[in-house]
C-alpha cells in the first residue's frame, strides 16, 4: 500500500499518510483484547498513542445510518453503523465479530470514516452512503480515498440461504462478478468482496482498496467470531484516528 506501513503485535496497525503531512492511524484488536471491555481498550489506546478520552463509537443496529462527528459529538454513542470526522485526535471505533469493519481515509481532505457492515448494512450499501456523506460534507473525491477492509467471516465459513444470495443479486448489477461460492450444495457469501465491489462502483481506485483477507472463523485463535464462538458478546475493535 502506498504511503502505508503495517505492524503486528497484539493488534494489527496501519498508518496511512496524508498528502501534505500527518497520517491516519488504524488499530485493529486481536483476541487478547475485548473491545467491549474499557480496561482492555485503555491499554490498547495507551499502547498505540490513541486518545481514549475522545473515543467515539456507535450503538450498532445493523443500519445504514452514517453520523458526521463534530466537536459536540465527541465521546457520544448514538444509534448508527458508520462515523465520519475530520477532527484530529478523535478516535472512531466500531465493534465486530464476523461482520465487516471498513476504514476509509481521504488522504487529501484529511477525513476518516469507520464502518460496521454486516449483511444488512452491506445490502443497504452503507459503504456507498458513507462515501456520499464524505463527498457532501467534506468535498471528498473517491480517487483520494484509501479503504481498509478488516477481519470478517469469509466465504469459506459464511453459509447463507439461497434467498440471501438472490437478495444481493439485486445490488450486484455486474452479473460476471461472483460474490458467492457453492460448497456441498450450500451457498457461501463473500461480504468483503461485495463491499470491495461497492467501493469500486463509487469510484475508489482498485489499488486503494486493501482487503486484509482474514477470516474471523478460520483464524478464531486470533479473532472473535460470533458464529464460531457460540454467539460471543466479545468484540474486535477497529479504530481510526487522525494524527497531525
């Protein structure tokens, strides 16, 4: 990834450089930490130089609601599944345990977004609505956006009904684009691939879309999986913060 460094410790970390100085810091927690545990998160934020006092998150409801975080919204938790801000030192955090976490960074306008996309959010095109909100509120150009798609359940493990595949066929208009596989006569869907498709459809350059290709179910020793962990209430945290 151009202008991006990656490190592994007890978390996945990335730094995405802005075009005229500064960067966005991305931290994705592994199984050592439960993102729903404040004590764990204080440790993570301290370790990676993030401002826990300003941490802003969502009451996630599998919606297509996108919030723009302004000064008065810092630290607030409201019903939504995506957040956008251009304020430095304000970490955005979303929670997942099979659903798709997506970070967007506008490297020119210095705008960040954090998105929770389960199958409902993906079907509702929450990633498209987030990019439109970045455009409308901050003048973002999709060509300046870098996307990171974090750990999520993969098509290897995500068995769904044929009805759900039919549902997604209504938004995947390119019939040559295969977003599912069939294993032992059962349908398995690839939510990360669908979100990549939607990002490209919005105008994000393919080379700027970075899917970590980590299946939470296959790599259950490192990441929480709602399906594999018997409906666990523990979560992966995907955090992004502007650092200037």
